[in-house]
C-alpha cells in the first residue's frame, strides 16, 4: 500500500524505513479496527466519553502527517503512547471509584504497550526504555485514574457483557498481532543475519581468492621490480664501462681500469683479462694483460696456449664456463684471513662479429647469478668491440706513421733533387753565358781577320803566320777554360 509508505525516504537506513512503514500500518489498524468500533460502542453505551476514541482516531491518523513531514520520531512516540493513555483514560471514566481496573480494558491497555517494541529498535535504547517506563507507569496508575476520572455510568456491559468479550478479543488480536509482528521481525532479522552470514562467507571466500590473487599479483610485481632493478643495475654498469672505454689513453691502462671495475661491480674477489696475441700469426696465444687481486702464483706464466686449461677451452668453444665446484689449487682467493677456494669461477669470452678477441676470468666467494652472467656477456661484447677498434686504430696509426715517415723521406729526396736541379740549371746557364762570350770573341776575331785581310792583302807571309799562331793560342786558351768549367 502506498499510504503505508508515507514519509519513507530511500536515503534513510533500512531499519528506519521499516519502522516508518510499520508505524503507518499500526496507525491505520488501530484507527479502523479499534478506535472506530469504540466510537460506535461509546455512542451507544457511553456517549459522554465517545470523544475519546474519536480523538484517538484523529491522533493516530496524524502520525501519517508527521511521517510525511519527516518527524518520524514524534509519529512513533504518538503511536506508541497514545493507545495506552487513551485506553487507561477510557477505563478510568468507565470504572467506579475504588474498584480495580476492568480486566478487558487492562488487557487491551497491556497489549498496546507492545507497540513500543514494534516502532522502536534496540538501536534507539533511550526512546525504548523511557517509553516502556511511561507505559508501565500508566498501567500501574489505572486505579488512580478511576478516582480522578469517575463518571456515573453503568459499566455492567463492559464488565460482564458482550463488550467485555469484544474488548478481550481486541486485546488478544492486538497483543497477538504485536507478538506475531515481533516474531516476524525476529525471523526476518534472523534470516537477514543468516543471509549476511552466507554473504559474509561468500565474501570471505571471494576475499580469500582475491587475497591469493593479490599475493600472486604482488609476487609478480615484486618479481617485475626485481627484474627491473637487475636491468637498471646492468644498464648502469654498461654505462660506466662505456665511459671507461671512451676515456682510455692506451690499451694497458684500459685493461687495468676495466678488470678493476668489473671485479668490483660484479662483487667478485679476483679477476683477470686475457687478450689474443697475434703478433706472430704462426704462434697465437692468450696473454694475461691485466689482473686484479689475483694470487700471483697462478699467473707467473702470463701466456696461455689456445685449447689448454679452462681459459683456452673457453676460447676454443666461444662460450662461457661457470664453475661451482672448483678443482683443488685451481685458484686461491687471497684476503686478510689467508687463502681459500672460491665458491664460483666464471670465464667469459669477449666476442665481436663472431670472433673471440679475449676472455675475462672472475673468481668469487658468492655464486654468480643469471643477470650477472648476462651483464658480463654484454660487457664482454663491448670490451671486444673496443679492443678491436683499438687494434684497428693502433694499426691505422702505425700505417699512418709509416706513411708520414715515407712522405718525409720523399720530401727530403725531392728537396735534394730540386737543389741538384737548381745547381745543374745554374751550371747550364753559366756554360751558356761563357759560350755566348766565346762566340762573341770568335765573331770579333773573324771580323778583325776579315778587316786585316782587306786592309793588308799584301802582308808578308811571316806576319800572317804569326797572326795565325796568336789566333791558335787564343783558341787553345778558350777551350782550356771551357774544359775547366
């Protein structure tokens, strides 16, 4: 019924919505089934007090208005106390002074007290207790009401007549109804509790499943974070190593810095760097170019033949070797506590373009983890690339130096040839000048000879011979000077 839901708001707690509906329903039931019949009965038998059930009807129905105005507490107080008060007052008017309360009306009044437990919840203890105390006080004061409210009326019909039976039936109906409603509420509460318990179990199971899922997700997150931490560790290590390889001055200094960094970053205890020596193509071997914290006895021999020992085998296989069971006297880690065998030895080839240029050997008291092995493998590739680049650079520098030396020698030879050419050209120019002078003198002599021939045609033979001798002497001197030049 919509009328029973007057004043109900969906935002109210569920228990309060139920109490509002119940208070509306009780108001309607009392007004229609109790107050209205008593109006008729009173008009017939007790007309002087017919106004009491009429007032009860109006006031009971007013609870609907109070609920509508959101005055739920006032509405429930009215419906909880009004029936008891009106019934006690009605009994006081009907009964004679000094007599005990009429049993039918006392029963009806007592049944009305149960309404308090219908419209108020244990969560509202203050109202529940105070209203219960007032109702009990009213019931105990019914005999007093007889003294105060006595009217001269014949109450036989209420005491022993049919009204007695009607009132008793109404009291039983009201009391039984209240008890049934309370039982129903109790059952509903129990069902709700069981439902909540089942839901709680289901929720617990779901939470348990979610907890397992959460633990699994948390485990995955931790694993992901650990993997990310390992990747960051490897990335930072490669970055630091690249900086070392970028700033090196020579291969030896680079080798020392790299093996020192690798041992420390890998948290190992000892390490060595071997590089392939191919100075003699017919006799290649692995040369220990740098070591960090190694026992010197192990490395008295800095030459390792290819294929011999674990280092030589790792070079031939082109793959790393990880030892967790170290042979006796293979290597000893030297510390302040003396000498002891390592727990793990890792030999990693340094490879670039499928060519192994060297190896890194590390010994540690701790076992090497997978991410450390992968890091060293990547580092080895970078080291091999740097060594290969360094070798190529050194070879190019050597060729460049040889080329520069040859160019210097060629420039010196060219300068010497230029100087010789200049000297030869100067000699040729001098010879040309002397030749010109001689040709000029010969021309002059010829001219003089022709002149003499024309002017002195009649010269004597002796003078001619003398002249020829002088001329011959001149020619001889000129040839001698030319030969000398």
